[in-house]
C-alpha cells in the first residue's frame, strides 16, 4: 500500500511529500502556481524547508529605495458635481441678466465684445501677456446674447431667411469704434501726456 501523503503549509507555500523519492513543492508567487521537484533519500531523512514569504514590490535606483504605499484619495465625483452646480448657477444668472436687456443693448454689447476679442487676438499675435480664459468667456457671452436675440425673433414670428436679412442690415449699420479696453487705454495715455505737458510748462 502506498503511504499517506502529507501536505503542510509554510507561509505562502504548500509542501507535499510521501515515502517516494520525490518532494513536490507547490508555491504561489504573483498569482501563478509553480511546481518544484526535489529528490530525497527517504521520508525519515527528508527535511522540510520553510520558504520565506515574498517581499513587497520595491525598486532601487542610485541607492534610493522606492516603495508603494496605499494612499486614500477623495473621490472626484463629489468635487466635479459641486463645480458643475456652481457653473450652472452662474450661467442661469447670466442668462437672466441678458434677458433683462433690450435688443439694442444686446447689439451694442455684442459689438463691444467682438472688438475685445479682436484686441485679444492682436495681443496673442504680438505675444503679449493676456488671460487665455477671456477668449472662452467672451465667446460664450456673445453666443448667449445671440441666442436670446434669436429667441425673441422666434417669438415675433421671424423666420430664418428674414433673420439673416435683418442681421446683414444691422451689420451694415454698425459704426466702427474702439473697444472699451482700448478706449480706456487711449484716455489714460491722453491724461498722462496732458500731465507731462503741464509739468513742462
């Protein structure tokens, strides 16, 4: 009769041996099982070695050891949700402000905003310092104003064809003027020149 098989567990390893002249070691490392065969003289003289547990993953570079530590991070879902709520509230407030304006006021502000966008493009081409976020903010405000303007035309029963004609007529009637930022800069320069002239006199 064959002798019973003894299975022992040592750390992360399983040792299996019998009276036969072979010892089977089944070890689990990194999710894979490996079978190792060792020859022994007899069960009485066979010895069982206790294999050490696998060390955690680490790497060294230039004498510096790098270890992976478990960190607890805040889930980004709550953070992004709060940001979206704030952005939606700001958008609703801006739309409410635009709807309170008259069509003439909307047209005037659209002209000013397009002039400001042109000034930002000039600064960008000259590689001067400017806020890149202003591009997006002004474009969105222009789009919202034109949306409100089109909503009013739909309420009045104006179709797309007539809306295009009215838009062309409005663009032809625009009086070219400097944008508010350039106008303010020109006024500051004129005031500085006047102050210098007074000092020289």
